[in-house]
């Protein structure tokens, strides 16, 4: 077990080194490292890795929700909601229709394709915003908040289409509503009462909620990331006021948990399937980006964005990574899609994290002074 663990952690370390060296998201390099490990180094799935990777996905989703500033959602509410919703809807419908009617995938497999390719990448967009200073501007706040709406649509769609509509779903929804409503008050009390203890009780409390709601979600045949995302949003304001809690959880997640998740996501990518399906990968990437442009670009013009800002916004909304891989892995683990279909979707998702970002940064990056006006 320890030698297996050393291989997984070694690949995560190499991926992190390449991430720093190349200046790209560590999630991308970890997925690539997982693919190399699975194809050439004998990396294989183990029960304990399955658990750690699953926990990583849940915690990563929670942190993504907790990174959203609630005031940013209220700021320019109409622009944020419409851009975010259309950014989800158009590529979902486009990718679903192409997968179902053109490639002949089954209905459920096509739904997974639509969901996986409807996403944005909060991780990539957030990193770009901070790096360029646009996170403090009006444009940056709109883009970040719209990303949250898009990914919320993705997570909700995953639950709607693939949940079991039985009494377990009713229990899950009822308990989730109660817990999410009470969590801001209970979390604040826990931090005030027990914060800064060696035992880190406030972190254990959050883990308890994540595990409990995640278990109920699985009972309803939903995905554990759904309540995690909403729970993160519920405590976002509290975490902004108590940044040390966020720092502790982020350190735990990115040091130990999320590398296993992204390595696992890369593990199931078959290079032979990438070569065989290269044409389909290019077409699906084009479908995703075209659908994003058809939906988001006209809205930016309607809301008075400059041409440069509108193109920049559209390109960043065309990215995808975390929730795209979560959706594709959900389909693979539930035998909705096969490994070849997973490889195609995962490769498109990774490509969508790179291609639109490079184009946006190289040709349409707004000047910070202009964007703040």
C-alpha cells in the first residue's frame, strides 16, 4: 500500500512542479500525470484511492462554493444570472444534441456529454482574475459570479437527470434545505466558540456536514458534490471573515486530497482512444465554444460591454475543468458512459481549460484601468 501511495504522491509532486514551471493550473498537470501513469507506469485504482479521491472532489466543490463572494452575486444581478444561465444552457443543449443525434450516443450518455461540456472552470478563471488584477474590477466580479451560476446549473442538472425519484430523494432534499439554512449560524458559533484549537473542531464540523449530506445524496442516486457546492456558498461570507479556516481547508485539500481526484480523472484517459477519437474531440470542443459564443457574446453586447471585454468574457466562460471532469467521472463510475466516451469528454474538458484561456489572455485581455471604469 505504501509503495502504491508513493507512486500516486510522486506523480502529484511532479505535476505540481510542472504546474509552477509552466504557469498553468495544477489540476491540468495532475490530470496529465494521471494519464501518463495509467498508460505507461502501471498506475491503477485502489479502494483507498477511490475514497480519498471522492473526498477530494467533495472538498474541492465545497471550497469552490465558499470562494464565491455573495455580494458579487448581488452586484449586477441581472447580468450575472443571465450570462451564467445562458453559458450553461446553450452548450448543454448543443453538446447533448450533437452526441445524441450525430454520434449516436445513448440518451443518458448524451446527457452526461451535455452536462460535462456546459461547465466553466472556476479554478482557471479565478486564477486568471487574481493574476491580472481583474478580480477587483466590475468586469472581473461579473465573470466570477457568472461562473458560479453556470456551474450551479451543471450540478443541479446532474442531480435532476440522474437522481432516484423516491423517498430517499425527498429525505435528501428536506435535510439539505434544513442543514444549509442552519449552517451559517452553527458554523459561526463553532468558529467563535472552538476556533483556533489544536483539534480544529470547526473543520471537523464542516467535514461532518459534508459527509452526512454526501451520504444522503448517494442514497438518492445523486452526486455528493451537489450539497457540497451549496453548503460552500452558505458559509462563504463567514469564511471571508475567518480566512484562517479557509486557509486550513484549502491546504488540506490541495496538499493531500484533490491530487488523488485529478490523478484519478487522468488515469481513465486512454491515449489510444484519444488518437482514435481525435476528430470527435476537436468537433466537440468546437461545439462547446460555438455554443458559448452564440449564447454569451450577444448578451455582453446587450449589456453594453465593449467588444474587447465581451470577447474576453465569452472566452473565459468557455473554459471548463473541475465540474466537467466530475460530471464525466460520474457517468463512468455509474456505467452511463464507457471508457472511450469518458476519454473523449475528459480530453475536451482539459482542452477547454487551455485553448480559450490562452486566446483570451493573448489577444483580448482588458487593461485593468479600463475594466474598472
